[in-house]
C-alpha cells in the first residue's frame, strides 16, 4: 500500500501576500531550485495572481542557474550551487528577468548528502529588488521525506515573504 502525504498549502498566508502586493501595486517573481516549483505553484493559486505574480523559473542544477540566471558557474561549483550569495543572485535575476518589484529565490538540500558532508538539510532563501538584497536567511530542513522537506521550505518562504514585504 502506498503512503500518501496530504500537502497543506498555506492558503491564508498566500491570500494575504497577494492582497498586500496588489494594494501596493507591486509584483514578484520566483527562482527555485530545491523546492522544484512549489512556491510558484502555491503563489499562482491565489486569487488575482496575474495582478502580482510575474512568473518564475525552476533551475535544478548549476548549468541551468548559469544559463537562465547568470550565476557564475565557477563560484557555483565551489559551493555546489548553495549559498547566500547564490540565492541573492538568483532572486535579483528573477526580479530583473521578469520585470518584478521583488524577487525571491531558494537553493539548498532536501536530504542529507554524505559525499558533501551534509548531515542536516538546509537551504538559503533570498528576497531582493532588482538591485538590492532585502533579506537572506538560512532555513533548516524539516524531518521527513524529500517532498515534505521541499514543502517545508516553501512554507517558510511564504512566511518570510509576508514578514519581509509587510
């Protein structure tokens, strides 16, 4: 028998984020790696999302981070594409590429990796304007299956967006 995990989408928070952005006539774009599109999917489910959500991109490896977001491949390879600076550059590129007032980006690990000496999953989240970092924060991965960790990061991202943009 297959075990199904029910995803609780933070609908109240997403609705509030959308309301704030619409009220202020601001827009947002998302660049994701570790969360594989969860943040984009959740934000796009909000009422009137087309009024504030410019779009997003999922880049799951360093070559795609370079190709689509201009991330320096040499610097990215040194940190396996996971650092505060990488998240910041991803967020700025998302805001710039999509013509948004804010960019939010996340990159990290959803599972331990013995080869990289990663015992506890973590991710870096950044929220930026096209030319200024507003926030970068290291997020702790939750316990659970890969997709549960990804969803946990996405929930943290929505919460931090709300706190930062307010």
